[in-house]
C-alpha cells in the first residue's frame, strides 16, 4: 500500500466490519467495486472484514489493490479440539492481515470476557496479525459517569501483556455501544475525549512512545456525512464502520475522507 508522509503521526486506518452480511461471491464483487472507486486514494490503510466464509474470496479479490482483509474474531490456540473456532495461523495462511477482537457484539451476545480478549490480542500479535481491539461503554454506564472506568478496565485487562514494541502493530477501536447501529453517532468532541483518554491510559501502561504509535479508531454510526469531522479530531486515527461499509459507494466516500 502506498504510504505518504503527512502531518499525521499515524497512518489512518479505515476498516469495514461486515458483521454477518455478504456471501463470499458478494464480498468479492464488493471489493471489485470498491477498488475501482478508491483507486488513487493514498495515505491510508483500507481494510474489510468479511465473515469467515468470505475471507479466502476477499483476499483473492483484494490482491494487489491496496485493500487488506481482516477477520472478525479469532481463537487463541494454534489448533486442537475447539469445535467451531479458527486459529490465528489459519487466518495468516489465507493472507488475512488483521483481526477484530472483543467487538461489543462478541462480548454482549457471546459472553466474551476481558480475559478472552487479552488472550486473543496476545495470540494475534504473536502470529503477526494486527489486532483491532474494541472497547466501549453502554448507555447506562455513560449516564452513570462510568465511561472512563469501563474503558480503563477493558484496556488494562486486554493489554496487560502488551509490550511497548507491539504498540505500532495493533489498533484500538473505541465503539460506544449506544452508538452502534443506532444512528446516534458520538459527537466528534465526545469521540475525541474518550479516545484521548484511551491514549493517556496507554501512555501510563506502555509508555509515551507506545501510546503515540497505537492507532485508535472510532466506531458507531460512522457515515459519509460525519466522517470528515470525526477524522479532523487529533486523536482519531481511523474508523471501524458497520452499516455504511456494506455499500461500496458509502464506504468509498468514508475511505476518501477529507481532513487535516
Ligand atoms: P455501525 O457503523 O453500523 O453503527 O456499526 C459499528 C460497528 O459495530 C463496527 O464494528
């Protein structure tokens, strides 16, 4: 992928989380369409995350087009009697380069714990996959003034084994649960405030240099009409997009964000 030097200290990362949408053929067709629309857009990493069944087709479709493919989850063991699970090595074998870990839907619907997230992040790093570790508070937690406490707990547990040299090889996604799929985007100020807090927590845990190299994304009702103001915030290094990543025209507009 082409890299530009710019005023930004970190290369923006724009990731589409397709959740449980798109067959393999639909995903490959989407990537063809997206690649044509974002040709010439440089200076940012573009990632799509299909369901497991779409990964191989997506990697083939994305080859040589400046688009990377992420999985939506991974297990921490290399192999074994773990029915239904997929190992990090199985992902890298396909050409997958990133993995979303600890999405709030995994935590809330499938009971993933902070400890599970920690093991998955560690395994992904060990296998050279870029983990995109998700954190975020519920609406009730925000209303009770517990946002920072929740974020600090999720970060401390998830990253307890993080070495400072791993920081540049991972990303954190701040996804307030009240903003996911609701159309209620966090204001750029709220997103910046939470993401600034996350960066300060990382600095406390892993040092200034590590905190400056971790890319921190915002996720939750990101759309073509709010991407530019989100990306104008100093600590927002990219976005994790759900619904608006399913259509090539809207995702291409998000990829082509215009901001400082
Ligand atoms: P929406 O963009 O649909 O709100 O989903 C956000 C999300 O969960 C991305 O991981």
